[in-house]
């Protein structure tokens, strides 16, 4: 079957948009594999490489910095074994330009940037804090979302639709608006600078309730009628019927909850102050202040910070697509 021109055009546009969106991520990864000197030269963008000038004189072959070329002579700085300007040779030394050669190594990958970045600040502690907060928050979101969605989807009570749409309207309120009031409330509870401030306020997620509710409403009523005839309780229906049929929704809710906790920055920055409570994004911000001139280390830290959540997202992408398809069903 031949593709129409419009289909080809759509695919071409999608590919171009995909490349445009993924280009910054590729640049981040490639920069993390460069040396700082290579990045400062701004000669290689996506493919790591290392270029050196070598002076082949009477004392052998030595790495040099080429300052300038004047006619048949080159002005150079001779480097020692640590890459610093050697004191054994005069600075701005003039040598025949034929003795200076440019050597390019391609590709030259420097994985030690990741080791240096990981050891520069306590990223192990930041990862542990983030993982702990993410898992506990995920459990809280799962419990509250399943129970709330079941009530909104399968139970009848006064004001059900009003409360549901009231919850949905709260999604339009941006975080900075309620940040100050939340800070005052947590201060009243004496939860500031504790794990409680990072976990308990985020154990309810309205978008997750919406996903579960839409899926629960799409299940056939005959299943619940048969279960009721067999004497199954409300919680029995939830545990024996609904949850086994909700694997895609559970996977999607888990991924989005983990992503939200993993990328949380403003809330933990305001609600906590102790270094031992810092989450990953806050720790990455402090690392940015300490290593602001070391771009390669910053990109290495950014890469291994988002890599776990990217892996989780790609593993669960089929379930996410399936859950969105079900959530789009009409009531």
C-alpha cells in the first residue's frame, strides 16, 4: 500500500520535531564526555574529540599550547605532564612552525567526568533521599487515588460530581500560589525541615485520581453485579476485580508519581534546609553553584540525575499509552 503525500509530510514533520526535541539531551550527554578544555574551544558540539598541538624538537615530542603563528615561526607554551605550562622552558617560545603539529583524536570519551561529579558533592545521599521520598509518596498516592477514584466512579453519594470537579479545578492552581500558606501550615505542625514536609502533602494527586476514576467507570457493570450476587464486599470488588484489570493505569500512575518526586525542586528547597535532607534536584542546584565554571561536570551530574527516570519511562511507555487511551473514554 502506497503512502500518500500528506502521510509522508506528517512523518517528516514528526521526525524533525523529534530531532529538535532530543538535540539538547544529546548535547548534554556529549558535553559530559568531553574535557573542559575541549568544551571551551567550542569546536566539537555533539562528538567528543580532543585536539592537541605537539612540538617535535631536539628534546623529543611535547604537548604545547599554540599562541600564534608569525611567518615561519610559531609562538608556543610547552606543557608538563599535568597539562600545566612547564617552567623548564621559556614562555612565548618561538620555534619553527614546521616542528608544531596538530593531533586530533576522535572520538575521545572521558567517563571520569561522572566519577568526579558524583564525588564532588554527596550525590549518594541525595539519591537515597529522593528514592525514599519517591517510594513512600508513591504508596500514599496509590492508596488515596484508588479509594477516591472508586468512590467517584462506582458509589453514589450527595455532591459526588461537585466534589470531583472541585478537585479537578484545583489542578489549575500553580504551586507558587499556595507555597506560602503551605509553609505556614507545616510550621504549625512542626513539620518543616523533616521528611513529613516532603512526603505527606504529596500523598494525594488529583490527576492520578482522574486517571483511576476514568478507568473504573469504563469497566463493565456486569462484573460488579456478578460479584455482588456472589456476596463480594465493596473492598473485595476493589481488590479482586478492579485492581487486576488496572495494571496499565497503575503503571502510569507510578511513573508519573516517581517523575514528580524525582523532579521536585521548589517545594523541598523551601520546606527543608538541612543538607542531609536535600533531594536530588536541590543537590544538583547546589552543585551548580559550586561547579559553575566546570560545564562538563555539570552535564555529567545532570545526565546521571535524569537517567533512572528515563529508563523507567521507556520501560512503561506502552502502559502509559494504554492508560491515556482508556482515560479518554466518554462517561
